[in-house]
């Protein structure tokens, strides 16, 4: 899993969205992004509605937020 995550974060020059069914994978990826100083937001089933809306708006608004890390189920609900 770590090798795959390393390849995912190799070059974030554009907005990117990473989906996973497993929050543990999202958490691991978030840790790697934070370690490398890559700005991201995470949205999953643990994120309350207000924070979810704020994170999605911020991702759309700020180019400095390179990555949206999201669970598949949360993304499907909108």
C-alpha cells in the first residue's frame, strides 16, 4: 500500500481527487501528503456535513489545495 501511495503523491501539479473504499487507506495517504507538505482536504463518513461542505468548497476555491482525499461512499452521496 505504501508503494502505491508513494506513486500517487509523486507529482501533484494539478488538482487531484483520490478515492478509496477504506478510510485506513485515506488516512495513510493523508499522512504521506502532510509529511511532504502537500495541502489536501479529506472527506469521508467521519466528516460532519458542515465540515464536508467547507472542505469541498475550499478544494474548489483554493488552488493551493492540491488533493481531495475522499471515500467512495461519501463521494457517491454528494
